[in-house]
């Protein structure tokens, strides 16, 4: 350990280069939007599960949680195409239009999600058995049939967020924050039943997705004119 410590000690004694404040601010400017975006998407994906345990009896909360776990599988479909987004930064650096990567990501995610939504609608019991490893949770089947419709807009929001972050365009962050607030408000208003709660999630996700699409269109037009 002594011989290992000596080169480490010499390395620690070396003086590093002075970092300009502008470089620090730039680094924070890149990192903070990523943190805020990840936080907002995480809350949007999980807030309904937390509230369901407060609003419903244990049996109803378990049914909703089972459906939400199926929804998480739908959400993960959007992560498959995230490998495309390093190329977005490269295209941006080369002053080329990277929108094609967003189109491809949308096409793959929507295609896979629609297939999953059809399977969930036709065979909700099969998905319940897979999620619960053979268990049976009463009341979860109707929720499983429609959970994909509520989650798909959030998957698209997640894709758009990563696309814009790759382009270093953090102006969408207020939309995510507003969407988060909207979801919490709707959940607290529409919690008469588990299906109403799912509807609140679907509405808030759809509104957030529409706002993000509007921002993408506006940002892209500005990019073209630039």
C-alpha cells in the first residue's frame, strides 16, 4: 500500500489549472437542466403511485400499482432509442439539422407502444400474471387495458426532453415544471376512483406532450431561420 500511495500523493500535489468562472457557470448551465428534467420526469412517472396509496384502500392501491408497473414497462420503450441522441449533439456542432433523429425516435417509440397497447387491451390478464409472477390482483385489469394510453405521451415528453438537452436548448424546463404541477393538481381533483386517477395522469401527460411539441416546433423554426 505504501508503494501505491507514493504516486497518488505526487499526483495530488500537482497544481491544477485555474478554472475561469465563466467555465464553471457554463458547466452548471449544462448540468442543472439535466437534473431538473430528470427530476420532473421521475415525478411525472411516479406521483400517481404515491397519491394512490393516500386516496384508496389497500386493495385499490395495489390494483393501481400493478397497472402502473405495466405502465413503467411502456415507459422503458422510450429508453431504447436514447442511443441516437449523442448524434444529435454532433449534428448540432456540425450546424446540420438533427430533427431526423427525433422523427426516428418518435416512430420507434410510437410503433412499439401501439403494439404494447393492443396486447394490454386484448390480454391484460397475461400482463398481470407476468408483473405479479403468477399473482391475481382484483381490479387491475381495466387499468392495465388503458395504462399505455396514459403513459405514451410521457414517453414522448421524455424523448423530446433528451433531444432538446442534446441540442443544449433548456428552454423547455418551465413546461416540464408546469406539467408536473398540473398532474398533481388533477390527481388531487380527480381521485374518486382509480380509473379517474388514471384519466388525470393521461390528461396531464397529453397536455405536457402537446406543449413540448409546440416548443419543439417553435425552436426548430428558430433554428431554421438561424
